């Protein structure tokens, strides 16, 4: 049996489209669809139990916990995850299952597509495809995205599932964990789902900011991935770093004239690294190619800002923890968070509390691995 798990929180209209696409798949193996209601208040899942869909309910804990709940209750040997704001291509199920014919494969990642015509959304899609190209050319994949991903259920449960304390990048953390344990992951670009990407510069900046924030949290556990992984082009890592260097040199330039020269030099080199993306965009979309450089600078700035915010948050948390441990006897010191992978860590002063803005991003369907 195959189990498809969909986490849902107040997404009735989107869920209806998602389910309709799953019912129209080109192959129909023995299948169960498990919708995990993550504390919805819109009544959007109440009717599903009468339509052959199994509904599992939980108090609102976030999509990572909802996926774990769905996997625990699933009956299939293979579990596939898709998000409620995604519409599966007619061949999605077939293409997601195909790589599992190799007994060594433990996880499969699919791909995004979009039908949107807005400029920012078109840029985002080309950005995804730029990274998909890197995945296809990688000897070993170490990246997964929860919007279209599948696992051997036993393996998923044994390795601990998604870390429920991460608001974003829980799928990336799981992929790094699988890679670290030697598990084989496969990317199949034909296992496609259609998605509505961000359409405004503001929403794009916001998703990238929080992406940078939570990726920095994950990098703390896997620092080697900050240097290299199968999904992120080295040019992007340099572009993010260059935002910091340009800012630093620019500030130094207020005192040392050569600082401004250094800032200009770094900015020029960083812009030059954007040429490959621009040339590839030119083959697909002239308007996107024309604006790709400023949009790539927006991306790098947002990611760097998010990374900086994460580093500041970690530093403040450590300082608070240090002050608290100095006040409390050693045998009564509060536990630092960081429980077993896939579990919510014990509460503590270093636990990162979601802000309203983060919650809006999590619920906004702006893109899971942009």
C-alpha cells in the first residue's frame, strides 16, 4: 500500500484542488490518503471522512509535527508527502514511486512547476530550475523538500522523522541527517507539483529572510553544509557572503577611503558570479533575464539578513542561558534544548519562539525550498 500524507491548516480551497489532482493520477495503486488537520478552525476537513479520505486531527503544532503524525498513522510501506497548496501533475504518483524500484533508495524528491505569469513568480521558477539542474548533476543528493517527497516508511520512522521544533527547513535538516547516516536519496524532476510562488518582491524577500534564518539554525548542526551541498550553487553562497563583505567594507569606507574601493570590488565580483544564472534565464524568459541581477541581489540580501538575525538570536540565547546557569546551582541548571532528532527539544532559554511574521510565512504557502 502507498500512503499520501497532507498536512493542513485552514486551507480548504487549496486542499480541494490538491485532492482532485490526486484522484486523477495516471496510476492507481492500492492507496490511502491521510489528511492531518493541524488545528484548523475553518471546518475545511470535516467533510473528508465521508469521501474516503482518512482524517487525523491534532492540536496546532506546525506542519513538521503534522507530517510526523501522518506518517505514524499511515499503513503504507511507502509514504509520500505533498502540501495542500500543491496540485500534482497527472504522472506525479507514478514518478514518485519509480525510484523506489531501487531497493537502496530511502527517499525521493520531486519538483515544483508553476502556471503563473507574474514576473517575480517566473523568476522564482527559473531559480528552482537552476537548482534542479545542480541536483541532476550531483553524484549524491543531500537535499529534500517537503512539498513533494517520499520515504520508505520504516526508514522514516527509524531515523526520527522531521524535527518539529523547526518552523522552516525541517525538510533540509532531515535530508542532511539522512545523508550523514549514508541513506540514498534521489531527485526526479518529472515528479512535479504545481505551486503558486510569491508574486511580489516583498513576499519574496520575506520568504528568503526566514529561509536564511532557519537555514543558519540547521547549519549550526551541520556546519559542513554551509560550505557545500548538492542543492545550493557555490555562487549563491558567495553572493550571500558578499552582502556582508560589502556592508563591512562600506562602513570601513567612512573612515578609510580604500574601504569603498574594496566594497565596489567585492560587489563587482559578486555580480559577475550571477552571469551564469542570467544566461540560463535568457534562454527561457528575456524579462526575467533582464532583471535577474537586481533580483539576485535582493535574494542575497534577504538571505544574509536572515542569517544575521539567526546569529544574533543564538548569541542572545546563549548569553541568557549563561546568566541563568550562573544564578542556579549546577544540579538545578535548566536543560539546554536539543533533544533527539525529529522531536521537539525540551523548553529552555535558547528555544527560538516563532514570531507572528514567522507564523504568517509558515502558513502563507510562499514556497518551501526557494
